[in-house]
C-alpha cells in the first residue's frame, strides 16, 4: 500500500496523470492501476476522472492527508533502522527563512562532517511555506522565527539564537562614530531594507514605531545578498541581523554600530512537525545544535566586528 499512497500523493501534487507517473518513474497505466487498486481496497472513490484528471474526491483529499503522515513515518522507520545498522544515512530536507540562511552553514557543515552518508537539501522558504511543508511532511525541519506560536501552528520548537540588530553604515557617515545609535536617528538615514512582505522588515518597522519614527527606505529588496551589494556602494545604510555577518562580514569602507536595545529581538530556532514520531534526522540536528551553541558563536562574532 505504501507505493500506492506514493502514487496518490504524486497525483495530488502534479494534478496530472502523466506528470505524476513521470515523477514516480513508472508508466501512466501502472500508476492509474495502482490508484484504482487503492480505491478498491479502501472501498471509496479517490479521484474524479474524465478525459483528464479532474481533482480528488473529498475522500481522496482525506486519504492524501493520511498518506503524507504514513509515508513520513515509513521514512523515519527506514532511517532509524539504517542508523542502527550503519549509522545515519539518507536525505535531510531542511527549510529556512531567507534571513536565517546565512547562519545555516554553522549547523549544516558540522552535521555533514559528523554524518558523511547524509545528503542535505536546504531550501529558502517563507514562514508561511515552512508551515505548509511541515504539515505535509515535505521537509523534516526548518530554521525560522519561533516567538509567534500562533503563526507556526502545531510544531515542536528548539531555540537557536536571538536576532540582534546592528546599524551598517558608511565609515564616514554621521552615525559611524557613535558608540550606540538610536532607532529614530537611523530612520532619517538613506536606507536600504528588506521588503515589507518579509517578517524581518515588519519587525524593524515595529521597532522604528516604538521609537516614534518611520523608516522610508530608498531601496527595498527581498534578498540579504542584494541588500549587502547595495550598502557596499557606500551610498546606503541598513539595519542588519548580527547573523548576517557570518556570511557577509562588513564590506570595506563600512562600519557596524551598536543599536539601542530594540523593542523586539525575535527568537530564531528549529521547528519540526508536532504530530507523529520524531524524525531521526531532526533529532540528530537538534542534538548537534545543542552542542554548538549558535547563540554564543554569533554574539561573539558581533562583538568582534563592533570592537
């Protein structure tokens, strides 16, 4: 039945018999026959059929939800047995919000060194997409903000680090020599920030409002790399997460300045689905994260750049 459930999940995802068959590396007649057999075994229609795929029945939608869970449990069982036999192997499917991607190598690199038979697939995802993919068991875990439990849904969490904010500004800028810059002063600078669709920007806007200011950036972008490319021209300043320094450092001719304590410093952590047995892969990552102490690693990096 596992193979039949895999075919049904592929059909629900592709919404096309031929594409689903290709994704499963079988012929279309074989896929169709397997799904019909599943319908007979469950004694319910799962697929609306016409000249082409017309969608799933309500029963089909319910079976797909169970199929995601059953297939994830089966994969976890195989991983557990494989680990007992020869050590951890397989694929770790991991998501991360764009603003946490810069810190991900601090976790994934030592993980691969410890488990050389594991392949890591790291995908940049929005917090909304992380929530969906965890629920559908399409990823094992993710790095995201974990301070808003309502937004996360039914998940297990493990904290990694608090996101601390710094001013990145030209070395000859008006605030470059300040020991501490104020949010209201930063709002008046020529700024490059992330777009409002990204939660990092919404957090920064809340911090500016708490200081009685509104930031109106001249440039907005949806990637951290594009933000650093712009500030490296020495025309713009930005408010950055200290975790970004791990990947980008401080561009030549720029300086980081401590910001006054923010109204909000969100917590970044690992999230896993809250239903079903814990993934063997996820447990291995959690154990390693506790050993590494990313909070101290990133705080030390920020102190070095501020010094």
